[in-house]
């Protein structure tokens, strides 16, 4: 009994840490997960192919959550394999994307119908239990799961607005080599941005998505100590929006495809690599059905 799934990435429009309300946009970076159920009851093993030294706690928490939901925790164990092109601990939603993919793959392995609300609930709860998120990252999980733009109330786990994104735009991520784990984020500093984050959230609700990204992203990069000039130079080169993604250190720029080369060159002047992604409207899904 096995299942495979793919979930796509996301970038921050509004960071939810200070207010509990956030927004995110889907991108076509991805994580694939394969879950094989076995009779080694209660034992969850895992391999993260692209980051073998990273913690496996999130993967195990997701599988246990799904098995518990279907009351088969005393029936199965599992082995999980994931592979991804999303750098871990850079603010690029790697945890939310992995949790979604593993939740769908586990549900598929059990032969159960995929229920959107249940997948997101299992993904968010497992992320909280594993300590990889502060708010539950419902905004990130929703953008990864549904694609497009989502504006959310993370405390209520409610999507306030959804919108498709234009394929005329792409996302350029500037990704430093340093990692930044959620557990080490200075919450006191982020909470000082509550009024700015609230303003950005209102902008997103009004459909001013790129303005919200820039306001939120520049404020968070300055307060968290990441380089804001990456965003300034990206905007100067023609990006429609740019700012820190999540807690960083990655900076994202939203760019018309016709200006991607100029913006890439501007961001490449700073130490780090550039990852280009298309904006994504596709929903996360199973790859291999129950057999």
C-alpha cells in the first residue's frame, strides 16, 4: 500500500506572525512525497533525498496525524521519501509544502478520498507539533495546496479571499546560503511590525497584492536584519513587487517575464543564488493512486 503526491511552493505576500492574518501566492517549485505503509506498527521512517541531514520530525508528525484520523495508528507503520527543489529554512515554505505532499500521499496510500479541509488541518497541526511554524502557517499551506493567491485568517483557519495569478509574471528568489529556522526567530522584533502587517493585509484583501508584498517584505527584511537593498534593486530593475519571503533569508521579486533578465541581473549582484519559478494556480494532488 503506497501513495505518491506533489505539492507546490509559495511566497509570502503578508507575514502572519505578528497579527495571525497572512497572505501568500503559489509558485511552481515543488515537493514530491512517497509513503509506503507497512506492518511495523507505530514506526515511521523517512528519507529527505535532497537534505538528508534535516530533521524528520515533521514528516513523522504528518503521517501519524493522518493514521490517527482514520483510526489505523495501531495497524500500520510507514516509510516516507521526499524530494524537493525548494531550499529548506529560507522562508520559501518548504515545511508547508512537504506537509501537504506527505498528507496527500498518506491518505492516498490508505485508499481514502482526498478532502481539502482535512489535508490542510493535518498539515497545519503536524507543523505546529513539529515546531516548524509559529502560526500554523495556514496561509502558506493554503497557497501551496490550492495554488493562486490566498488571503487568510490563520487563527480561525479561514480563507478570506482567493484569486488566480497571471501567467505573465514569474517569481525570482534570491537565496542566501545561510539557513533561518522558525524556532530561532525573534518574535519580539516581528511583533513590532503588527501595524504594518495589518495594513499590508488590508491591501491584499483589496486586491493590491504586489503592493502588500513590497510593504510587508521590506519592513520584515529591515527588522529581521536581512539585506533590503536586494528588493530595492529588484524594484529599480523593473520588478512589480519585492520583499522578504516569510522569515527569510530569501527575497522574492514578482516580475513580468519580459523584465526577468534585468531583475535577475540586479539581484545576482548580491551573494546567493537566484531561483526562478512561475506563478502557480495548480492544486496539490496525488500522483499514484491506491493499489
